[in-house]
C-alpha cells in the first residue's frame, strides 16, 4: 500500500494515483462532513456502512464499503 506523501503545498497530502480514501463512520456527523470536504477537494471517497443501515445515507459521490 502506498503511503500518503506530503505535497509541495503545506497541509495537503497525496493519496496516490487516485486511490480512494476510506472514511469510517461516514454516516455520522463528523464523518459525513469529512466525506463532503474530501469530495470537494477532488479525492475519491469510500465510506463504511453497516449491512443494515435503516435508511442512513452517505453523502452524494461516496461509494459504500459494507462492513
């Protein structure tokens, strides 16, 4: 697995070759906003969800990773 490496711009990291970033707790308050911020910054995002989420939704553009 490729490690995240610092980019020339301070505070920005390169996830490497368009590989998705996995956000655990993506349906929670903080995870939901983190997913939106990452998507807005151009990162591909996957979010963990339980098999039976009962209608809980991920932000638009986040691919589910069922656990």
